[in-house]
C-alpha cells in the first residue's frame, strides 16, 4: 500500500489517500475498520477498546464480505468488458482518511464526517464508495472511506489520485467546501523561518505545560526535533491556530 498526502505538512486535517492493490489488503483494511482484528484490541494497543462502542458506520450494510464481493464482481465485469485480466499490481481500491484534532472528542463530529462522505462522492465520482467507518477510539476522531477504482471498462485510481498539483487543488477545494465551515484552517503552503520557530515554540509550550505524555517518552527529543523542523501537522492535531493573534508571529 502507498500513502499520499499533500506534502505531508497538512497533517491529519487534510485527507490522506492510500492505494490498495490486493484482496488480502482490502480484507485487512475492512477488518481493521470494523475492529475485527483481535490483536489490535488488546491492552497496550493504539486503540482504546473501551471506547470502541463509540465508533459508527455511515455505510452500515457494508460488511467485509460484501465489500470484497463487490470488488470481485466489478473485477469480473471489467475483465469481461475489456477482454483482459486485471493485472496483479493494479490498484483495486483507494482508502481516504479524514481526521479531526483531539478537541473534537468533546463535540458532535458526525455531521462533519457526513459532509466529508458527501464531498467524497462528488470528488471521486469515477469510483464507487463501499465503506465509511468513523473511529472514536484512537488519538483523533477520524473516518476511513474505502472506494473501489474498478469500473466496467477502466481503472480510475490514477485519475483520482493525480499528481502533486492536483493534490494541492483538491486540498483547497476540501477546505473551501467542507473544512472551513467547521472552523478548520488551511495551512500556509510554506512557513518562513521565524514563523516556524514561533509556531514550534507555541506547540512545545503547549505540550510541556500541559504535561502531555509525549514529553515523558524516551522518544521526546526526536519528536521535539520533528516539531521544530515542521510544526504544522502538530499544530493541526492539537487544534492550535495556524495564525496566532497578536505579536506571536
């Protein structure tokens, strides 16, 4: 599987797109999204199983079996219409992930994810959405959307994923049409040096004064360096403003 983001600097607030090529990977994605992998639900996992009852699906009828069955049906239809076998390295699906900062655990995020799903239906109209599951049991509220890229006579993944420019334009459309209506900000394309220093200081002060568990990790020195080099994703995940008021910038 290959993950695409818009230059990685947009963090979790901008969707991430992951290409999925095999039935095995599709099954794993479905089972993860539906919390059917026992190992992931054990104590010490990144998933808080005590909160998994808060998860919900916007496509409740889409079980792992029905998703795989639909992909196989579309594959067979494609092979009949094109008179050629689907190549083993062909992209069968893409998985789009929409996330929110942790502060949204205290808000009703459902309408946001409904709007993200409706936007996906329009934005990725060359394909068919098969599953949309919202997770409230990890670090940030987020939604996984599984989209099949096989049509009756063509494969549409490359058109939907596009290149860096198309990612930038799609990010701008997403923020303009969905995210900004929920108070979310489109990150600047690039920070000047003094802006990066100021933003990283705000983030470090926030997590250190708040006694964030990250600061007690043996990995914190490395995490601190990452924050100083590229603070935007951290600001997004913490729900901090990207355009601080006053003389902060």
